[in-house]
C-alpha cells in the first residue's frame, strides 16, 4: 500500500473558503469542497464554513469517531452536540418531514473526502543549493521521508533529483525521515534552554550531479 500524504496545519489553513474548504480532525485531513458544492446555498453549511481551514477535533468523540452527543434537556433524548449550530447530515432535534436521511454515510464517516493525515508536528529546515548558493526554508512534516521532502522542494528547483543530498557531510538516505538520518527535532530542548530555534534550523546541502533530471 502507498504511504499516506502528510500535511502541516499551515497547509490545511490555506484552504479556507467555501469553494476550497479543508478541515482536519482526529489526525486526518478532509477536503469538503465537493460537499460545499453539493449543498451550495444551504444554511446548514455555515458552521462548517466558519471553521474552514481549521482543526475541528473538538466536535468529535475520539473513541467512537462520531459527533459528540449530549442528553437534550427538553426531550431527555441523546442528541448530537453541535453548539455552533446544526450542520449538514446532522438530524434535527425533532421529527421533521423535510429531513431526508437517505444520504448514506454522513460526511465525517465518508472516506472519499479524506486527502491525507495531519502531521503530529511540523518542523523547519533549510535546503542549500551549493551550485547556485540559493537557500530555501521549508516547513515539513516530521513523518515525511527525504524523498517526500524532495517533492515539496521541486517547486523551487525542478532538478532537485539531480542533486546529492547531504547533512554535515554525510549522505542522506532518501527513504528515511530527518530524525532517522541523524537530524532530530530539538525544539523542546531549545524551548527548555530558552534558545531561539530559528537560529538553529538544520540545513541540508545539495550537490549537483551530471545527470540532469527534470520533472
């Protein structure tokens, strides 16, 4: 099976409009743009639109993976807990002839909306092209391999695969993560020592090979 794609919270937050709407919850990233188009103009979209680009894990029970519930004080029945207001696929509090429950799986249980996983933690690195002396700072996911980080870097250098990647003079294994390549995340240590982590961003040096490759 192919590896899932990881996203940073910054990447999710960039999709924050009704036409391009992503959210994250319980460690996964969801593209709800098709849902927005399907129910365009429906007032039940408003609570979701208000949280576009954000993490909404607090809407869910981590054990059941379902919307949080509570006992309705008026009916003493268990209902979905939606303090921001009822949204798409959440049934009304009382029986209604306008409620159509033939939609199948609610959107929060429909894997077709999933686009990847939310990183447990992101980190910053510097990539230095020793041929052109250009430097690029990238926010990456701690779970990503160097090969996946290379894919992020392609937007700045389409020939990135034609370089040898090294750190402190050592050849990097592109199938492993930064930590597995001897580049641990030291943010907590910097915080404990009251040091500015931005002054100690780890760097990767790229050395040009002769076999020019373009994507």
